[in-house]
């Protein structure tokens, strides 16, 4: 009889454990969608609208790829410069409060009357702490930018570009690489809506503030806005 009871107990443990783990994962994903603005949840969409520098208006339409990954379509504009791109991101969950975030923005700046087309990519890694009211994340990353002429060898002399910063003027540029110190915070306004602040200092490869070689204007990237899950 003892052997039968032991066998039954082992079967119950083996069959019941996956269901408990699955429920825990689902609960974490649900809490994740409520406390953060980056991940709307598997199969769900979110929209975000913000303002800051370099873009006066920045918008994003995101689709959740599971509870811990998403990809967004970006569009930004100033009176003279526009940019379009993608922002895939994913997280590695360390616990119910801590995660490592991987975010990579890629933007294309189309040609204009005063600028040749150019590209910019900005991958970042951040350590995030979740709270009941939202989350805070700190980390770093890189920025790589290049003109389309430099990438594809379509022009034999430096290209003239204009960045979306208000103080930017036409200047010669081919390519460049910089570092960033990143901070991201969100505040839950409701179950589906969050206020977000996303900022970064742009550094040179010696960890000083980026100087005149920076393709933008001031060595700062900063946005404030609202995101809501549909």
C-alpha cells in the first residue's frame, strides 16, 4: 500500500508541476503588460505618441510577440526632417521584479532638399526593476550612423546631411560610432496606459560627451509621451 501511495504522489507531482509553472508564467506576463510600456502582450497592439529631442513628434505602433518581446514601427518628424524605422525589443526575466532588456532602434532618414539619405541604428541593454506603479531601467548602448552613399559606395565625396535636432545645419558626414548612457522610466496611469520618459546621453568612444563629430546636435536623446495598449 505504501508503494502505491508513493507512486500516486509522484504521478501527481509530475503532472501538476507544469500547470503551476505555466500559470506563473501567464501571471508574470499579465503583470508585465500592466506595469510597463514596452511589451503589450502576445498578439496585442499598442500605440505611443511622444515629443522631445531630436524629433518634435515621435509615434510608434507596436505588436507583441509573446509576453516578453515586441516590435514597433517608428515615425518621427520635425518641420524639416523626418525619420522612419523599427524598434524590436525583448526581455530576459530574472525574477518577478527584475529583467534584462534588449532594445534596438533602426531609423532611415530620407533625402530632402538639404540632406542626402542616411541610416542610424541604436542597440541598448538595460537592467530593469519593476514596481507596482511602473518600472525603471538603466543601461548603455551604442549608436552607429552612416549615409546611404557611404554604405553603398554611390558617391565619391562626403555627403551633406541634416539631423532632426532643431539646431542642426547642413554639414558633411559619412559615418560614425558613439556610446550611450540610457535611462527609461514608466508610470502606470491605468491598466492599459502608461506615461514614459526615455533618455540617453551620447558619448564618444572615450566615454566623454560627444563633440562636433556627433551627427546630431546636443549630445542628448530624450522623449516623454504616453503609450496605451489596444
